[in-house]
């Protein structure tokens, strides 16, 4: 599947896919800084896993809320002065992205059904887990695809962006998913490989809807059902996921509204400043 995604991305981008460049900017530094901050916070989470409140605040507020739902949008709207499109959130290629998402998800779903007995899990637990994981998926969507990947691509080219973003993606699991695996080292290598697959898929259309929610849901549910024994790995509590979902929509919308208001004020005030 990774080979197919790579081939499709190369076919669509052609020579641009293999082009290398060196144009790092403050936007590149900002993207890398947020990616490294998440790794630091995830390492902190590793040390406080046995303290539910502290762990929840670190994961849902600091990692998801601040690093996923606030900093990328704040930088794009307030520093770059750009719109949702700069984060891969747009209608261009939407239909193709959704169709490809289903196509890439299909073999993963088939594999899950072949390797696990889904009927032994209560439907309520499955839906609660899917909801919780997809809220976390929005953090990954905004940060690792819309923000980091696109800025590393502009700075270094497609392939360096894919490899670097996949590495940052795998390392953010240090304090979250890796402790659930009996062999964390092997799991980290697997997460890097999964990161490469997802980044190759994203590079086909550069539209975030090729990843979330269909392809992401198939991949993450396969991981948690087949590899991690879902009922023990994902809580059924919905308080933190609901807080996260609220933040995922409210924070970016508020930042966009603030940015538009600030821009409008600047434009209206410009003639006054020029007269003075």
C-alpha cells in the first residue's frame, strides 16, 4: 500500500516530487518547533501516565488543544496572514481525495475483519473508541499534514517533507501509544512506517480529507483492535474527547474571526495613518 501511495504521489507531482531545495523560513522553524514541543510534552506524559488528571491535561489540553488546535492556526492566520487553504483544508480535489481515502481504507478494513473478531466488542465501546480516536486524529490532521508537512515541503521538497514529518509523527507517540506495546522499539519503527504511508497518501492531493476521517479511522481502529486489544486500550469516558472536539472547532474558528477582524481594522485605519 505504501508503494502504491508513493507511486501515485510521484505520478501526480512528476518531477516536483523528487525536487530538492533549501528555502527554510520562519514558517519552517515554527512548524518544526511545534512538532518538537509535542514530542517534549509526550515525553512528559510518559512520566505522569499514572496520574489521570495530569495526563489528561497534558494530552487533551497541551498537546491537542495548544499544539494541534491553536498554534498551527494562530501562525497561519496571524503570522502568515493566510487562510484555511494553507493548512490543506479546501475544496480543491475534494471528491478525488474522499474516493482515494475509501480506496486506501478498504484493504485495512478487510485486514481488520480477517484478524479480529469484532463481534466480541460491545458496539458502544467501538463507537466511543472511534469518536475518541478521531478527535485525536484532528490534532494529527492539523499539525502533521496541514501545518508541518506543507511548510517542510516548501522549504526542502516533497520527499524530505514526507520523511521528516513521518519521523516527528512517530516520536509524538512516546508517551501515548508506545507504552501500550510489549515491544516499544519495534512499535516505534512500525509507527514511522505508518507515518510514511500516511504522508505519501497526503502528498497525492494535499487535501486533508484524503486522510481524515475515513482512511484515518480504518488505520487507527486496526491498530487498536488488532495490536492493542481495544477494550483495554481506549477509555469509554467521553468528557475529554468532548472537550477536545469543542476545542478543535472553536479555537480555529475564533482565531480566524480574530484574524479577519484585525485585518479589517488595519485596512480601515491605513488611510488615517497615511494622512498623518
